[in-house]
C-alpha cells in the first residue's frame, strides 16, 4: 500500500505530465492549422497589406540590431582567440576559425536569439492583446479565420526574413573579425582571407542558412501560439511573452543540436 505521504507528490507529478502532454497536443494542432492555412490560404495571407507589414517589422526594423550584434561578436571572437594563435605563430589562421564559427553556428543562433527577443515577444504581446480584448473571437464571428489572417503572414515573414538577417549578421561578424585581426593586430590580410577560403566552403554557408529557416519557423509558431493561448488580463499577456521567449530559446538550442549532427553527416557524405 502506498504511504499517504507519497500520494500527493505522485498526484502532482501525474497532473503536471498530463498538462504538459495536453499543452504539446494543443501546440501540435496549432502548428497543423498554421501549415494548412499557409498552404490553402495564399490569397488571404499573401496580400501586401498583411505580408508586407510583417516583412518590414520583422526584417527591416531588425537589421540594425542584428548587424551591430554580429559585428561585435566577430570582433570579440578575434580579440579572445588572438593571443592563443599568436603564441603558436598561426595568427593568419585566425580568419578561418573565426569566420567558420560565425557562418556555421554563432551567426544563425545569435540572430535567432536576438529575433526571439525582439520579434517573438512582439508577436506574442500583439496577438495576446487581441485575445484578451476578444478581437480574435470577433474575427471568428465575422467568418474570418484568425490563423489564416494573423498567423500565416507572420510565420511566412519570419521564415523569409530570418535567413536574410542571418546573412547580414554573418557579413557583419566577418567584417568585425577582419577589422580587429587585420587592422588592429596587423595580421597579414592575404593569409587571413586565404585561410578563410580554405576553412569555409559552400556547404558551410548553406548549413547556417538551413538552420535559420527552422529557427524562424520555430520562433513564429511558438510566439503566435503563446499569444493565442495567453491567460486573460495584462498579467496573462506578460507571462505569455516571457514564456514565448524562453520556449523559443529552448527550441532554437534543440533544433541547432539536431541539425548540427544531421547537416554534418550530410556534409561528410558529400565530401567523401
């Protein structure tokens, strides 16, 4: 017979597991509805008044902060690694190491995390405010599908713009690393770019861009889901915004882990 002292923790654990499974099921249904709305509702979400506004908000307005962050990260990597490479007399190789780190890993992940904070939280707050003020229900009453009208253009805009922002982040990161390594530390510029070309091939660039597509989809879907399902009131919107960023960040890390292994195996098969 189970001791009474153990019953309450077991019940709480079971309730938490059931709630987590139920929440995941609701998210899966939401993702399915969003994908279906994108596929069959092109005329609805592809209107420039809807899609264009999201492309501008997600892409154009995010470019300065993503580019500035990428440039500083490239510069910081060069500063931190220079002493170790200089001690071995291999300063010129610093270009290859810094730039491949930016292109394959740091650039896509950093851009995605920055956008999860800037774009994801904005999407959640906007849709959450519409939910608590009954605007979503009003759209349904008027026979307008909120997923098709609100979610689909935001998901498409994220999937389209985040790879472009990743390219901008990568370029700024490479420029920042070059500026510190070549102009500040005086490393030979020809050797710097020669080793960069030796370390990086076309698949490394594609690697980062493929990751960014999945990151963009994850940020948009998680943020929109949190907004659609937030609790009533200002406190509910605030909690949903925080949960959206945390969930997006965890999703980015998990997706990066899976894709890093998968894409590296594909690269090995291509180069074999």
